[in-house]
């Protein structure tokens, strides 16, 4: 919940110790944070932190916004958070369905318990509950926790974040392809290979990103936020990449393929380390086709040329095999997802498993876009409904795709085209990276500021010992 609000003056307070809020607004100068918020008589504790970004030297830079999260979960187990932007406000309370899922409020927390207002030079707190609210200053521990995650990512990659040597890269992709021949959660097709459908059990928490388009730091940011990496390591979560990890979309970098190569090396390292926790769903850019082009630049052909020249024809052949072995649709109790579109044509679970027999269905899943007047072949609400029915999920199950960013300013869009629980995710924005995950039994969208993590991890790799 976020909207404009008149701020008023309230009572000015320099927060040096715990303070119990009464019926009067309290203004805390912006330099008096982070803050612990206690709703009721220790019924739920939340932390309010300035939102930061790590620069290439590993220093924290404040962004101007704040985040509110549950310290029981943040950076320790997968959870969500709320973002408070300047000149906006948040009402904390159990009446908000998303907040209830994120914070698991107990009965003592009222539907509207506390309002936090972001004023020009202060945070304004207004207690609304008879149960009361307390605020107290606290120490910053978030940065040190994130640095420990970066060290684990360094260990997973096995060295600096840079393209692997030619021979090592070939051995890596060949090992990944062997894994794909036996990939878990994929019913076998008539050839004895894992089919085009990935059926994810409810027992694991999904972490979805889409269309990374050579933005290595975007994936590193996701893996070092929340408790995503810990959950992957312990086997309680899975990372799902909805295609198109390659081919930069940044102006002036459309021909550059080194970032694509590096990102695929990272994804392959993750798959090899966590074969049951990392999955890649095929997108339209996962191809060497001459049809894959942007602004007249043949990225598919350039990708094939770069791989052949830098890593040899055996590696190029192995990448082609990797593409052929990928799934196209993922389904669970919590969501369904593919790279691009709900099919307009007839579809069934069996057709998705036997997708090698349905090339037209493949093209729809990875290429089609929403219906528009100039795109009459695009999919619509009726197609989404039919797709859910074919996959035997509940009518309101979230349907998540990538492929078609709605604008250049954001990284995810909710209920697109007024289709309930139809969301578009595009994780290649240079400043913000979107992700979907599950908290409690609710799929929630999260957006993180992209950190310059590659130079930080490489600096850690250069440390003696």
C-alpha cells in the first residue's frame, strides 16, 4: 500500500533508546535509523532499514527509500519486504493480504496497526492500535551477511567471475548436458528423454527470474539477496530461469557476446552444483537462428560465431544440444510459467511432454506476445484460461511469462491486460531486477536494486589465502 498523504508535524524525537508510541505522531530524523518496530506487546517485530546498493568497491550507497522486513526471515529464510519511497506512506497491519503472507501477523496485530510516513526530512510514525507500538534504534547487520553470500558464490563459480578457459568450459557444458538427460521433475517423452513439461512439487519454494539478457550482476544480486542461496543450498528452493539469458538488450551492447558467455558459465556452474535446484526453461533467444535479431543486428548468428571462434565447434554443438534438451513449460500448485505466451492452439499436458512432436506449439510458447490491434495473432485472456485448464490448476493460479517488457522503466508488471494473476517478468533492467517467489502459500513479486557484484567477488578472489 503506497499513496500520497498529508504529513502534519507531530512530536519530534531523537531516537536514542526504545520509545512507546501513544496517540501522537512521532517524527524521527532520517539519520536515526535503522529502527526496530514492535507491534503490540512484542507480538511482531519488524526492522526498517535504508535501502542500499553496493558499489564496485563493496561500499553501501543509500538509495533514498526504506525497506521493512521480518528479521526472523530476512537473509536467513525466504521472505518478502515492503518498500517505502519518499513522500509516500505504508499502513502496517493484518488487513493487507500480502503483508499477512510476508509477516505472518499474530491475532494481536490489528488490521491497521501503524502508519509510517516518509516526510521531507523525517519518518513519521502514527500508532493506530490499542495494543500499541514501540520503536527502537538498532545496529546494521545486513551488509556483513551479504558479503558472506558473495564468498559462497565465489566458491560455487570456482574463481573470479570471468569467462572460463576453453577446455574447462567444454567439460562444464558437457557435464550439464549429461544432467539434462536425467533431469528431475520432467516426465519422459516417447524417445525416453525428459519431455517439455517441468512439474515442480509444492514442497520446494520457487525463485523465478526471466530474460536476464547477459546481465550477470542481475543474477548475482538475486542470489545474494533474501535467503535464496541458503534455500537452494539446503534443497528447499529451486531457481527457475525463464529463458533468454543471452544477448544483451542494452543500447550499444547488442553485438557484445562476452557477457552472454559469462552468464551461461555461471548458470552451468549453478546447475552442476545444484542439479535438482536449478532449472532453465527455453526462450526464443536460446537459439542460433538468423531470425533472432534486434535493431537489425543478427544476435543469433553472432552468438554462434562467437562461440565457435572462442570455444570451438565442439562447444557450439554442445550448446545446441543444451537448447534441445530444455523444458518449455513449468507447472506447480503455485503457478504456471513459460517464456513467452499461452498457446492459442489446442494444448494438453501430454502434448507438452511430447513437445518434440509439436513444433508449432514450441513456437507459440517461446515467441508469441499479447494480443494487440497490430498483432491479431497474439494471445488473450481466453487463451490464458484455457492454458490453466489444460494444466489442471486452479482458475486463479498465477501465470508468469517474460519476453515482452511493457516499458523500459520497470522489471515486472502485474495483472497485465487486466488478466487476473497474469504477470510479466523481465529481469534484465540495468538498475532493478524482478523476481517471483513464494512466501507462505502466496506467490509474491520482489524488486531489488542491482549491485555491481562482479568486481566485489573478483576482489574477494584476489585476497591472499
